[in-house]
C-alpha cells in the first residue's frame, strides 16, 4: 500500500484502503471514512445508483 501524498496524521492512522461496491459500504468491518459515506455519496450524486435507497 503506497502512502505517498498522505498527511502526517493519515500516515500513522491509515490501516488499509480498498475499493468496495457501494451496496457493501454499510456492512464493511471496521471504520469507514467519512463515517456517513453513503449519505455523502447521495448528496454528491443524488441520481446515482443509490437513488431512492438512501437518505442524504
């Protein structure tokens, strides 16, 4: 895992990163940043595939 471009606090606190399908975001183990990522996605792209399934 490359840590190039991370801020100092990110270098020490980042445990892992991964691409995940959006339907799986609510059931991932551990902490996801930002904590309400699905709501952020819905606010940024209301017509995304989650339309009607999430509350922004």
